[in-house]
């Protein structure tokens, strides 16, 4: 099938959009201190930032999977009272400025927060300015990405498969595990990747709720922010490392979003 000729009023702004999106990436690649990447990766600050980013983003993603996937199913099946209202609440973290999200987390889970004060007074648990606080901040901002993506997968699933499994004697858990989840696996994978990408790139909510302490709460975005005020080349180098992470994400998404419609190729 031949490729359709693109009209000029769509082609020109489309190409401008591509150039606009690519120019910052080109700037990072051309100005990166490639010769000093070995010393950059061996720097203790960089290693700590990478370690905290990896640990916190993976933990946040795991929490999002465990909590967000069931919620996505409940929303897709309208199984909760006030489903529309709950769905709107799920979207709120996407709309909040990250700094506002950090302030909100402080009012909820800070030592003087309505939930945090109870946890601290009763159990001595506190989340602000700890690695656990980083995980909470990343979970809060990243979970909507997984819920929205996986809910769309559940909505597109034909219920007949689940009904057949039930008639064959499968329990709800067996049906969900062996029928539902495999059928929505592509949507779940996309949601997990988007969720993790949002978590690993989180900045505002993290610095507002967990602070920016090297070795404890300083993730890669926070390290880049700190180095940008001291050593611009080092900040660019750290940014390129995260750019490489984005390339890995593109590889993971090559069979979903990047594939597109291959009928015109």
C-alpha cells in the first residue's frame, strides 16, 4: 500500500514540531563531555544519584503495579460507586504542578500532616527527607500513567473470555491471572514503562517532599539541577546519561507505540 501524500498545511507544522523536539537532544549530544564520561560515572555523587534513582523508581513502579492495576480494573468495570469521580481524582496528579504535589505530600505524610503525624507519634515513622519519601513522591506522580494506560487495556478486553473461564470453573483469581492479565499484557507493559519513566524523571515533588540530600534523596534529576549551578558540563553529562535511559525506553516501546501502522510501509 502506497504512502499518502501529506498536505502542506499538515506537513510544514509537523516538520517544525519534529525539529523543535529534536534540537534539545542534539544540543545535549553535541555539548556532552564525552571524554570525561569515565570519571563522571566513577564520581561518588553520580553513583549515589544513579543508585537512588534506580532504587526509588523501581520501588515506585512496583507499588504502582500492585496498587494501580487492581484500580484500573475496577475503573474499567465500573465496579466502584462514584467511578467517574474516582477517575477524576486519579488524573489530579497529572494536572498538579510538581511543587504543589510536593507540598500536598507534606500536608499528608509530613510529621505535622494528618496521616504523617499519626505514623510518627504511634510508630516513629517519618517519610520526608528520606529515601522512602522519594519513593512516595515518585509513586504519587507516576501511578496515574499506569492506571490510565492499563484501564484502556481492560476496557478493550472482550469480557467473553473471562465469562468462558468462569463457566469452566475457574475462580476469580484464576481468571484474572491466567486470562485477563495475559490479554492486557501489552497495555500493562506500556503502562509500566511510562510509569517508570515518569518516576525516574521526577523532580518537583521529590525536592519538595524529600529534599535534595546527596546519598539519601538526591536522584539524577536533582543532581543535574545542583550541578547546573556549579558545573554546566557536568550537568550536561548527567543529562546525557538520562537521555540514554530514554533510548532504552524507546527500545522497550518499539513493539507498541513505535510500531504504529505498518500497512503503509
